[in-house]
């Protein structure tokens, strides 16, 4: 293959162009959130990956460069908790040096996000930060994270991110009936007018360890109705095609919120995302059972051209639309865990 050939955007079997690559840099996390890494599964005896089993920063950089030729422009770093991976700034610098990559973001629980760390991440080239926070009261939040971390610790991390000057700081709240629905309006009230966009996420059936059932889902419509009763909202247009969050703004000018309704209002038709696990497996759907072992493929000595051909082939055959076809039976099928591909 002539490497001087102009690359063409990869399109899947349903006509969806690739645009976003989400990279899990570790399977480890300092939280044990009950809907993601419950202690009964990820307890003291759980075997996490050793460093040699993870993709190296050089391998990740190489993969990003190849994916950029297919049309990827946005990179999201996830985990586990990505900030537990040492020297993450070095990886960000490498990715930021790839010409076609226009946006690098990080999903974090922010417990490790000190002002110094936020500034170093920003200096390395990180564009945006998404912080997970599922309640404002310590009793609920500690029950969710299950390691005793306080709400204030996360709020301090959010403040550190805001002060570091990222392009945006978003706050993600997973809403589960019986767990934290009472925090919906308090969360909206707290972040109203701060400039930080709060996004509510329906409880999803990712993996098989979170004991998902449909009765635990509070729909996006219910969330919007509960907030709008106190802080009136109006819908606004998406920022771009394929944006996962439906956008709503406060009628009083207090900013906006997002609602990610993967269960009640699937958005598979515009999905442009591919995911790379910490162990180097590639998944073309958040709800996939199996992934392609890209790490093994690379360590066999494949050239960039061979890697590009393989990735184009994998994406071109992609027909995933799990959320649109979800059934009682499919919910019970084996799926990769959230902690391996980061959501």
C-alpha cells in the first residue's frame, strides 16, 4: 500500500462513518461503583492486568495514527479510572501530536484530580474532562462508590478542572431507580449557572455484573420532566450529527444539561464510536460480547498498512445496533464489562 495515498473515511455496513475512538488505559479503579465494578466481583481476590498485558503508550499512539487515517478525529481516554495509570500525560502528548486528532477528552471520577494534576493534563494537550458524580449527599454517594469517598472530594476535582481552563468540564450522573433518583433535581440545582454541563445517563445493561433490569431505568423523559418542574427547560439542537446526549437549556439562561437515553431512545443509527479495551481488544459496540485482539495482531509484527486494512475490514462489516434491538433475551447474553471498555 502506498502510504502517500489520501486516506478515506471508513464506513460500516449501515453507512455510519467512524469518528470517535475510546481507549481504556487501565482496568483498575479506586472506586467500586455498584453499577460498574461491584465488590462481590471486583474484590480483594480479583486479578487485574499486569503492566506487560496492557497496551504501551507507543502502541496506543500507533493505533491512534492508523485510526486517524480511517476518519477518527476524537479520542476519549477511559478506564477503569484512567488517572491511576502512571504518566498519563506522556500518552496525551503523543496523541496530541497526531495531526488529524482535534479533540482529546478524559472520563474520570476526579478523586485523584488535584489542581496540579489538572494543570499538567491540560498542558499535555487534554481538551475536555468528563467527571462521574452520581449524588450530592455523602450517604448516597458513598453507597454508590462503595469505598467511602466523599462528594466534596469529587467537587474539589471538578473545581480543579474548571480552574485549569479545559475547553469544557462535564459532569455525568448515572441514574438508577432505588439508588439515586432523589438526587436528580439537587444535582441540576447545584450545577445550574456554573458553566459545567450536567449530563444524566439512563442505567444501561452494559456487562453482566451490574444486575441490570428494566424496572431500574428512569427514562430521560422522566428526568427532564422532574427538572423542568422546578427549573423550566427547552430542547435545543445537537452540536453535531451523532451526539449522544439530547441537549436541553434552562429558560432562565442558567446553562444547559444533557440526557443520554440509550435505553428509552436509542441512537445507534448515528453511532460513530469504536472502543479499545485496556488489554488491546477492539469492540465496535458498547454492548458487544467479543472483540478483536488488536494487541496480539500488533505484536505479531504487522505493518501500519496491514493494521489499517484489518481495521477497515472490521469496521466495514459492522452492523451493531444493540440498543435498537434490545430484547429480554439479549439482555441476558454475555457482554464485555464496563470496566474493560469505559463506556
